[in-house]
């Protein structure tokens, strides 16, 4: 939309330029067509140069004033010179020097056709190449960006994987450590239980041996005590004292 | 004033070559006789300003350039790579708008030399080249004063360092004259003279064609004369471009010289 406005502006400027320029090319020439000088035949004016016109006019005036002395002659001469000068310097602004425009324009358009035919393809090619180059560069940049993003994503995935892996390894290590601990605990408990059982067995064995020994000892003691009782016929009190003594003796011996 | 050749053959008064002032002086369209008199030269000036402006405005800012935008961007690249980088260096990019404007104004103004119905190079009148030359003078002197300071700039423009003291008496006036007077003058005159010469050449062959066409016998020579007109038209298009380029390049060289005194 904005570009259309700009192109419209361009068209308006171009149109204005054309309107302005259509008129004035004539100033380059020396046209005196359209100029009229009083008292001079128009047919003589046609095709005559400015100096020839002045000479014609001066000749016409000289006929009436051969001495060139009168003010009238000088004024008239001056006036003629001014008119002619004005005609030459400023021909009708609305009448261009049409033949100059034609020759110039034909020459220009021939050159323009040459340029369009031979120069334009080269220009077009270089401009297209420029477009393609920029397009390619943009594409390459886009591609590089996409690649970089892909790589980044890949790396992010890898990092995530590594993290999971690490967590898994730690978890495993913890589990195996726990396992190890539990195993050791169990083995220790077993060993303790075994040790305890062995100790118990030892104790039981020692106990039963002691009991057997004690039983034999007691039997011996009882036999001894009976011997003592039998050997000395004593009263009850004496018997008890004898047994007591014996037991005490045994007790202190054992 | 007029030259009469082939008078015998010509029915209409022979070859009349227009006087030089008629080649370059134009009647006023508007405000005749005032300081603001608007004639063809003024119109071409306005167009030489307006055409590049409209081109740049209409170019658009697509990411991938095509058509007009390609042309406009290519011209900026051209000024960057052919004018600014070799003449000033990367720090000269701030003068890109100035140099680009000079190039386009001179080039488009010159191009009206061959545009039908205009047929008048803007710079075949001394006014525009003179103003551009003075503009360049002001810019490079300002750059010199800004970058180096007034004293050092005047000193560095006074001649190469290391000369015997007495030599400066001789060298300094020459250097000052060459830097502050001859530079803008030569810029302006180079442009003006080239375009005026081209314009006169085109008019010569144009008038020759017109006159020969009207004669009976010599009309046979018209193809040669017209061939020259066509060839010169092409040549002048090239000259128009070259003058714009040279003006911008020399302006850049002067600015670069003011920026780096011992370049």
C-alpha cells in the first residue's frame, strides 16, 4: 500500500516534469519565426539571420535618412536591435525548436534501445545475482540457525540422558550399598548366633560334666558321711554335728 | 555571430551554429527577473533532487531485495566499496549520505543532457558545480578542524613535515592555495567543463543533422553525422555517470585527507 503511494508520487512528479519541459527546448535555437518587425516584409524575414535582418532594417531606414544623423534614425535602430535580440534570446516559450527535439530524441531512443538490448540483460543478470546471493546468504543463515538449534536440542537431550543415567547409577549404588549392609548384618547375626550356640553348648557340656562330677562327689560324700555315722554311734545331736562338720569339710574342700 | 557554411547549397541560409549563450541560457517559466526566477536549469535541479529521493522512498525495505530496491541498494554498495572504503576507510561511512547525494545529484543532473525535450545538462552552468565545490570545501575543512583541531589542521595542510624551515615560506602558500582554493575550483570546473563540452558536441552534431537534412546533395552525409550524434549520446551517458562518480570520489579523497593528515 505504501509503495503504491510512492509510485503515485513518482508519476505525479514525472507528469509535472513533462508539462514543464514540453515548452522550452526552443531557446537553444535562433528561431525568429513569429517575430514581426513593422515595416519589414515578412517574406524577407523568413530564413534570414539576425544580422541580415538588422542590415535589412538599417537599409530601409537609410533610404529616408542618408546622413544617419537624426534622433529618429538612432531610436529606430536601437528599437530594431532590441526587438531582434529579444526574438533571438526569447523565442516563444510555447514553441519548441521542434527539429532539434526530433533529432535529439531519435538519437536518444536509439541509444536507449541499444542499452535496453545489450546493457539491460547484463544489469538484470547482476541484479538477479545480487538477489540470489542475498537469498542464498539468508537461507544459509537460516540453515545454520536451524542446525545450531538442532545441535542444541541434541545436547540438551544428551544432558538430560546423562542426568537420568547419573541418578540411576546413584540409586543403584545406594541399593547395592544397602544390600551389602543388609547382607553383612545378616552374616554377622548368623555368626553371632553360631558363636552364641557354641558357647551355650560349651556351657551345657561343662554344666553336665560338673553335674556328673558333683553327683559322684555327693555320692562319695554321702558314703563318707554314712561311714562316719556308722563308725561312731553317737546321739542324734552328735550325728547331726558330724554330718554338718562333714558337709562343711567337704564344702571347704571342694 | 552565426557561421555561414555551404551557403551555396543551402536554400535556407546555410549552417547556422547558435551562439554559445543560446546553448545554455533559458527563458524563465516563472518569476522572471526576480532572484527566484525559475527556468529549465532550476527545473532540472529540482528533478535531480526529486528523482533519487523518490527512488529511495519507493524502493521498499524487503529482506530479499528485488527490482528498484536492488538498484538502490546496489548504488549504496557501489558508493561504499568504490568511493568510501578506498578513499576514507570504514570510519568514512558517516559521510555515506553526503557522498551518495552528491553522486546522484550530479549524475541525474548530467543525464538530462540526453533526455529528450530537456537536452541540457544541469552542470553545464557554473552555478551548481560551484555550489557543490564550495560545499565539499566546507565539509572537508570542517572535518579537518573537528578531527585534528584548528591549529594542527592548518599546520598539517601547510606542507609535508620535516622540511627545512625556509622551505615552508615557499611551500605553505602553494599548499594553502592548492588545498583551499584550487581543490573546490578544480572540482567545479572539471564537472562544468566536461558537461558543457559534451553539450556543445551534441548540439554541433544535432545542428549539423538538421542543416544537412535540408540540403539536397549533402543529405548523403546525414547518416555519418547522425551516427556521431548517436555515438556521442551514448558517450555522454557514460560521461554523466563518470563525472558523478569522480566528483563523489574526489570529495571523499579530500575528506579522507582531512581526517588522516599523514595518510
